[in-house]
């Protein structure tokens, strides 16, 4: 009561003394475990607030080992993050390449179907079914309207006489007639 300044110093040092005592006890437990158990080392706030002065050499070694463990953990996290980043970039690149290859395969397939349609249309044009040839040319044109082959085939089929199915209206047909040229 008589020395308030001394009492204030003692109170301030009490927290530091308690922290030093805790470090000393933790260092003793770690030393008894053979200094191999890294789970006993300080981490986080305990390591940040641990006192560096007025501690034993064993406690200094304990705190140094704790700091080394923290640096190892940081390096490990950085390495894992770098590996994940590289793997994500590789996966993204592989996905882009796969989509590109798939698009090329679809384009090649569509081109093959287009060429087959034109070939079949030519075959039917030269045989008896001109209407079917015109329909195939029209399908090919709808697949690739910019293709000069398809445009030419549709234009050539435009003047050809095409057959047409006459829908029945519920009554029967009793006669047919042909045009004088015999084509209609």
C-alpha cells in the first residue's frame, strides 16, 4: 500500500512472468518427449505472444523449433497452393483442347454427311427419282448455305420437273390425265 509504483511494476510483470512460466513448462514437456512431437510446439497467437527474454536455453530452443515449424507449414501451404494452381491450369487447358477436338470431330462428321448427301443427290439425279435428288440437295443446302456446291445443286434442281403427292380429301379418284409432253 505504501509503494504504489512498485505494486504497478509487479502487476505488469506478473503477466510476463506467467507467460515465461508457461513457455518454460511447454519447453520441459517437449524436451521430455524427446523433441520429436511437433504437436507440442507453439503455434499461432501463443507463438506470437511468447516472451523471448529472460527464458532458459531450453525454452529458447523450444521457441526456435516452433518458429521453424511455422516456416515449414507456410512453405508447405505455398507449395500446395502452387501445385493446385498448376493442376487447375492443366485441367483448364485439357478441357479447352478436348472441346476444340470435339468441335473439329463434329465439323468433320457434318462435312462427311454433307458430301454424302450431295453424292446421293447426284446418284438420284442421274436415275429416275429427280424429286428425291432435289430434296437431298435442299437438305445439303440447309446444312451449309455458304457452300457453292449446295447452291449450284439447288439452283439446278429449281428448273427440274418434280413429282408431287396429291393429298386425298376423303373422296376417291376416278381418273388421271397427263400433259401432252408426258411428264406431268
